[in-house]
C-alpha cells in the first residue's frame, strides 16, 4: 500500500497524553490509521522523525510521500518550532506551511503554523487546523467555535477568518485537581448528570467564588454524603460553568460549533443547552483531517 499523502495530528483529543496519530490518505479515502506509543512531550526533537517512521514506514513506496502535520510538533517542545501567524487571519494558509528538514528521503514533512493573538496575548497550535476543517465542513459559518480539551478555546469566526480567541485551562485544571489535589480522595469513576448540572449552574452564577466552591466538594464528601461519581461530575460542572461565565461574550446570541471528543462536546453541549444555546458538535479528528486535506489539496493544485 502506498499513501498519496499522510496526515499527522499531534494534539490531545480529550484530557489524556498527546501522541502522534497518522492517517494514510488515498485519492478519495482513508487507507490506514496508526497511533504511536510515544508521548510527544517526552520526545526529543531528533526523536520525532524515527517515531514518525515507525508509524508510517508501511505506507511509503517509490518516490517522496508528503506528510502534513499540525499541533505540538511545531511548538517549542516539539519537532521543529514554527512561528505562529497573527490574527485576524484565515485559520490555515497553505502558502505559510513550514518545511521540516528530514534525513529519510522517502518523506517530505510540512507543519501548519499555529495562531497568535497579540492583545490579550494568546496562542494555539493545532486548533487552527481543526477550525479550518470545521469551516470546510460548514462553509460560510459565522459565529463562535469552541474547542474543548486540556486547553479549551473559544474563537470568533467572521468571513472565514479567526478574528479573536481566548484560551481557558479548564481541562488541565480538572486533571490536576482530580489527580493531584486533596479533592482526589473523594472522587470516583462514574457520573451523575444532576450533579454536573448543579455544578454548571453554580459555576456560572458565582464564578468569583470558584475557589470556595471547589473545596466544598471535599467537605460534602466528608460530612454530607456526596458520592464519588457525583463529586467528579460536580467538579467538571463547576469548571465548565466558570468557563462559560467568562466566555459569555463569545457564545451569547451567536451560532456555536463545538469541535472535540464526543465526551467533551456532549458535556459542553449540555451546559450550553441549560443557557438556551443549541450548539452543533463536530469530531476533532474529522475536522483535523478535513483541515489538513484542504492544505494538501492546495499544495497539489500548486504543484500542477
């Protein structure tokens, strides 16, 4: 099997560790998919090419196979640091792709630059490709795109451009609090929708009291019989509710697209529905592939 080109996604889909994910693309469809066991944050710059080749070697044949990558591969801790483009701008510009030096002559690797916002300072790497894919799937969309994940991003989209965006540490805070704080002693696997809803409502109503609300989870586990699954759901609800309160200007009265994992987009959709906002959900992996395919198509046309 010989891939026409290869898509590489180096982003977190949910709240887990970031790994290389590669997709072999044929003329009209996906031919194969693979995911590395290597954790991206632990790879040295000279370890990326061998890690990539372990994934994609079976898809290579005669000639040079183009590889298009996005996400942390272009960050300071990645394979080859790539300067971000400044908003407002289209999420993806095929002319701005950055070529990575490689040793293996069977591949050529290009990285999609991330985006930066100067005031207030903000950056994204990888989400720009998902946004480009979402806009390819929904041409003419104007409104807000939310990309839940370890770092949740709200983006204002107008006339095909990312006008501005804001990042929230919501997913990473959930991981830190649930795995390393005192709250971890009261959390258990499972879920409680009513506890999540109550957390969202409380977080949105009084985001200024978030620190106190978080510790009350611990207290209610100890003396009020709050169950482990309910505690976990309430923690998630409080954090997402506080995020929605801070991001109100991004979603109030606007069409909203959610791009992420099924689990996270379902939570955000539920939280937004309580505010009478109906959001459409798209797959993070599907949008990333659509964004990279858009760049690959532009490169192919330019080559002809």
